[in-house]
């Protein structure tokens, strides 16, 4: 791999840089190291390297070391160990971890310490994972570059002058820089897949309803999903197996049986029908990305898959549809931030109405205000049918596109993004340019299908390229198998 | 001031009022410009004839797997412990321990 112009300068505990979840667990379980020693070496690396990346907003050492000590005691006692025993994990700062700060990268939640754990976090800990801290992101997960964080942008560890992608930029960058063995992010319109592609790691968007959203600070409730960032597809399968399943605290979680994702990875991909949606290869796609995707398709062909052209005819309407629905839901969800129950309250206000307005004005950043305004506008009297209802109808069409394609093929393969990671500051002045960054990711979000980004190459200048694999609703198994086949082919190149 | 897609400064101010947002005099024209640009982009949805298409609020209804909405998976109506009140109130900007305190609502 060519040397990136601005790669990390620090070399503290370099063995952690590419340490997989599987290898971390094996090291702890076999006694090669202890969970406490492993967590401490991650904290040393974070102290040295994160000033270059800025991926963490808060560290949770006390909780991490207590959990690590409990894992070590279990190892010593010969107890049954969970699938994530001793594995150090970072959490996007839109998920709650009891007693730790949860800011959603917004000033309006500065100082907030939620009194409960997100279900996803609780499940990881029950499986033995060690929570290192809270990861930077775009404010309320709104953005495609991590430049909307109230606490400053994250830098892409593969090229420090470039964005890590967003909104889960910290989650992708922390894994890529070896500042955790795996992480959790959230994806509303591409916020896991795009940063995974920009940082050269694996990122998985599970089917809507597969992972509980309890404890996730809501952006757009019909679209928000939680998923893992990892070094390998197998690690992602391991995490997803822990995260998936129904939860009494989230009525939208599904009771569909959870497959054995890790076991299913060993099934051959030969005979799978792979669809290539023609609308995802049009004008504006970077030629190096196109070539890398074609290499992945060739590898799948060699592995025995058949490749089929398919059409998703409403693709060009996905971005406008998304920005109506997501902002409408956001305007409603973010009305809870009013300075009454938690977070920031303006010290300027002397009436209740004034307190709401001033607290929100002081607390929210520009992009969040822009989206609240747009969402309020499309829901307001006289515009509801023209914008919101219309977008919901087009959402049906976009979903039907996928359901039709999946009668012909088992999975889809396409780009994640039209370009590799762009420079910090390059797109901040033009919201439309930034929104079009999501052109290949939002349709899957609206349709609720599962998706993932798998590293599939690098540009001549050393920037990572990701390939997107999209699967049927609740068929993460097939999607992960296709992703693993691409990963294996690339490793043997 | 009227803009191409037609959202005026007054309308932006009205929407800001609805959303309980206070915009500064610098923010208002910038937001008007951005809203008009985004709404111009969204206008292409009008090309599609959707008169025969059902609106979709979320995914499960399309798949016919929305038990929660059909009422089948609603939990039993039993009292269960929830988050401790003191823990919740400790996060409030102003509280007497039992209630949230806010500025005076009714003038007399």
C-alpha cells in the first residue's frame, strides 16, 4: 500500500494499530495478556496518538478498568467467557453510557450524564467488552464529514488533512488508528458506511429493527440504526451477533430470528447472484473507485458468483427524499432540547418562552438549526402534502426498487461514495454539495435494508476505497459472506 | 426579499418561531439562502406521479412485519421499576429534587 502523505506520526504501542477484535479476545482468554493490561496499552496509545486524530470526546477509564478486572478474574477462575471478553471498544457519543458524558457532539448537551445505559452498550458489556470512551461525531449525527462537531473535527488517520467522513467519523477513525479494537457508530443516511470507506475499515449497517435503539439520542427515528466498525468482516459478524435481537425498550425491534452470522461466514459464496445497480455507476463517480469496485466484482466472479445488471430506477430521488424525511423527524425529535430537563439552559432568559429559544439558539450549531428549520418547514401547514407526504410516497417507490431487484439477485455491490475522503473545509460552505456526498448511501437507509462498506483498494495517493454490499431485509448473513469474499480476495492480491 | 424557490425572510422567521429557534440578523438571510437552495433540489420530487402510491412511514409496514403497530407485541400493562427519580433530577439545570424549575409562566 502506498504511503499516505500525512499518516500518523506517533508510534506508541504500534502493535495495536491493526489488532483485530478476534486477536484481542484470544490474547486475553489465552493469558498472553490481561484485559487490564490491554486496556491500559490502548489508553497509552490514545494519549499519544489521539491529539493527531481527535477521535475521543471522553474517556471512561474507571468503568473500563473495573470491567477489565472482572474479565481477568473470570479468566483466572476458568469461568465461561463472553464472545467479547476483554475486547476494548469505543462508543459514538450519541449512545448513552450510564454516568459518562453524552454530548451528541453538541453544546446543548454539555455536562449531561445520562442515568442509564443504551441497550447496545449493555449487551456489549454483558459479552465481556471493555468500554474505553465516547467518540466524536457530527452534532446529533448530522453531517458527512465530522466537521459539524461542536468540539472540533476528527482528522482522517490515513491522511490527516482530510475528513474521516461522517457522521460517525470518530468511530471510524479510532478503529483505523488503532485507538480501539472495534467501535459502535450510527447510520441514518450513510453515517457508518461512508466514514468506514474514507478510513479504510469495515462498517456495517444492520437492517432497520435488528439492533435496539434504546439509549440512542434520536435524530430521525424511522432511519436511525446502530452498527459496528471493525478491522475485519469476521469481527463485524461477531459484534452484530451480540448486538442483534428484540428489546422490550424499543418497540421497533424485530422478533425475526437472529442468524448465526459468524458460523454462516464459512458457507461458500459460489452460486450467489450479485446485482450491479447501473444507477450507481453514473457521472461523478471517481474513476479509481469505479476500477476498484470492478476488481471486487471480478473477484466475486472468480469465487463462483454470477454478476447481473439491475436497475434501481428511482435512485436519483433518494437524496431529496431523505432530506425531507430525515429533517422532518429531526425537527420533532430535537424539540425535546429546551433547557428544562437536561443539558444547557441559557442564563439570559427571564420568561419560559425566552428560555426555550435562547437555550436552543446558544446550544445548537448551524447545521442542526438548518435541518430543524427545513424539517419544520416541510411539516408546516400548507406544505405537508407537497413535501412530507410526497417524500413518504417516493420512499415507497425507492423501497420497491430494492424489493424488485432482490427477486433477481441475492445481494447488490456498488460504490459507497462518489469520491475518496475530501479535504477538511472543502465542502463546508455548500450544504447541497455535502448532502450529495450521500448519493449512494441514503436509498438503502430509506428502504431499511442492510448494508456494509468493505475496504477494497486505495487510490494512487494512498486514500482508502470502500465497496458497498447491500443485502435483503434481515439477510445480514449473505451480505457479510459477500463482504468476506471481497476481503479475502483483496488479501491474496 | 423573495428568492427563486420562494421562501421569504418573513417565512423563515415564521418557521424559526414555530421551531423555537432564535436567529440572529446574520443567520436569517443565510438560512433563507440555504433553505431555498435545498428546497430547489427537493422540488425534483414533483416530477414523479405518486397519485397511486401509498406513503411509507417506516419499514416494517412495507414488509408486513409490524407486530408492534398491530398491537400483538405490546407488553403487559404491569408496573415495573424505571430510572431512579433522583438520578433523573440530578441532570436538570434547575430542580428542587422533586420538580423541574423554570422561569415564571403566568404573569399576574
